[in-house]
C-alpha cells in the first residue's frame, strides 16, 4: 500500500517556474515507477513525466525541454521542476506511483492545482 502527498502547486506568471514534490509512504514495492500526470478542465488526464527507480525518464511532448523530473530514492520522493511555464500548463497535477508489474495497482495523489497567468 502506498500513500502519496503532494505539495508545491500554486499560481505563477507565464515564463516563471514552479517545483512540485510528492512524498510516498508505505511499501517501496509500489514506487518502482513514479511520475506526474495532469488534467485541464474539459480535457483528458495526460502524461507529464515518469521516472523509474533507476532514473530512466519519459516526458510528454508538450513539456519536453521545459520540465525535469527527479527522485530521491532514499527519501521516497519525486520532484517536478517546471520552467518556462505557459498558460496551457494550467491543470491539476497528480502524482502517480506503481510497481511496474502487471496486475499491481496504481496509486494516485490527491492532486495539486497549478495555475499559470498570462
């Protein structure tokens, strides 16, 4: 069982930066892969970035070159550094964790609001 607690959301101006954090507790078995997804009003939830325990990363096309995902395995924490923010980045951002094994459940954070003003 994994619990995810997010922090760092807020309101920023276009071109600014924001750093999201997600702290995981419970079984480390369920956090082999961690990442961030986002959902804007009226839109489907989409991939932002994922990172494996070994440090392999994957980014959604819309954030490549602007966002950086990282993790601290000892602290069981994942971060998302968001630079050059655009109004289009406005969404609820959700932390995700899973074991990377079929039939093992995904875990989700409660979501944190990121709003980018023009």
